[in-house]
C-alpha cells in the first residue's frame, strides 16, 4: 500500500528527469552521469553478499529478478538476465573492470554483444558499485555513466539506479531482520486487498463492492490455477484499490502458449460460477442473482476485449507475437491508446489513469521483451477459438440478462 501511495512521487520524479533530460539534450550534453546512495540498516558483509549474488530476487511491485552467468567461450564476459514479474525484459553483456571486496568496490562496463537485448547501441555504459561502513549501518552507493542514444535513456537510467539501490536496501534489511515491520505490514497483500475492498464499497456501495471483490478474486484464482498448471508458480494474488486485481507469477512464462493460456484462464475459470448462477436464476429468479450474473459476465467479457494489457490484449499479443514481434508491439500500443480513448470518452479517471501508466511504462521500456517461444499453428487456432467462444458465451449471458 505504501508503494501505491508513493506512485505520485514516482510520477513527479519521471517529470523531473524528463525536464532535466530535455535541458541536457538542448545543451547537447549526451554523456550522462548519475549517482544515488542509500543507508542500509544491515552489516557490511550482508550487503556485499546479497548485492553481488549471481541470482537476486527483489520484491516489488513489480517483482524484479536478476541472474548472471559467464558467457561461454568469452574472455571474462558476464550475461545478466532481467525479469520483471516473471517475464523476461532484457539481458546485457558486461565485463568487470574491478572487483575488490576489501574496498567494497565493483566497476563494470556494458559491451556490445549479440546476446544483448535490446542491443547496447553505442551507449558505452559504465557502472560503479561501492559499499562502506557507516555510523548506523552500511552506505550503498550506485553510480553510472553512459552516452544517451534515445530521449528515454535520460529518464530510465536515473530512475533505474534509484530503484535498484532502494530495492537492494529493502532486500538486505528484510534478510537480516532490521526492516520496518510497520512498513512491511502496510505493504502486506492482505492489507492491500482489504483496502481494495473498501475502495470498491466506496465506489459502488457495500453490496456491489463486496460482489465486485468476489468476482475479481475468482477471476484471479483462474489465473493462479493456470500458473500452477503451466508450472510457472505463483508469487501472490492481490486486490488493487480502485483498479481490480493481479496474480503475480513466480517464474517466467517462456512461451507465448503459456502467456495466452494463463491470460484466458481468468475469464475462462469465471465461466463456471457465471453459468451456474445464470442457471439458478433461470430456475428460481431473483434480482440479486441477476445482478451477480451480470457483474460476472460484464467484467469478464470486458477483460477479453483486445486491449493491452487486459486479458484479451495479452491473448492477442501472444497470437500476433507468434507471427511477428514488431507487429505485436504495434497492436499493443493501439490497445493502450484505445484504453486512453475510452477514459477520455467516458471522462473516467479510473479508466484513463491506469492506461496512462501503461502507456508510460511501454514508452520507457521501449516495449522491449525477450522473444518467447512461438505458438504452433494448431496451438494458435486452439487459443483463438477458446477465447472467442468464451467471449461469445459472456455476451450471450449479458444479452439474455438484459432481455429479461
């Protein structure tokens, strides 16, 4: 919850770095230097051990996972893979110029390599990591230099530096037991879900708000079931205030088929209670039953619309991404812009603000993800048919309810 409250501050930082980047660009300053320090309430040895681990999982949201391994048949090169919420987002190849545990210093530079995604592109990035004993713990300082090759570089790199140092601080303090228990409680998924329930009740009244929470929870349970069936594991399921819910995978999907299947199972699993309630209503009637049926059907049908990042948009992305990754990115942008258009049309902040954040995220990441294993023709046909049939069933239930 505290991370959600920090969202306006994060947006202000983005605006600040954008303005600073614009000024630097107008002045022709393309070599960027950033530095950020945090005080970690943990012993120096623990900070060094955790920060330099070859596999590091940093709690978000979003969940950030870093792993590194030597590049085969290379002279001291290391491949670092980056996953966000279980999805591969990039990988870089770097060379260590210095590693001194006694001084607590690591200096490395990114090198151009065919394994880099996205390509290094002449950024000539160099990073420095330093830990020092302080009066109240350990000071962790991270700095970097690079040549900007796109305007987003001027925003991404200072944000990433700050974010990485903060997440490492939280990881170290959590492992040694010195983290703030109050902050940990405030960020607990159960507290977040309770606040989400209260936000739903505030918007729609307690009965409709409670019903909406149940609908969202069952929908997310479908995603969780699919994650377990696909073998990617589940890190958590949350209700999100004023927005809905999210199920977070533990590991990467790896294939477009898994991505599409997990996206479909949210509305697919919700068909069971939807049709059961609809049959009960046809048998015994009742306004409350009809309201529940309509809410189940409308929310899940809306989630199947081909608008990124709704479930339907993810399914469409998996289908198109199996044919052309670049075209899938274009379609994804069209979906995000369509969501922004809906927010403007209905004059709804609840619709517009999330899609504005999605658009900002896609711009800053340059829509970069690693290529997932493609769907076969038969798998793509099965996914498209199942998602279409699910959507048609929901539309049938909605129309039948309206007719009644």
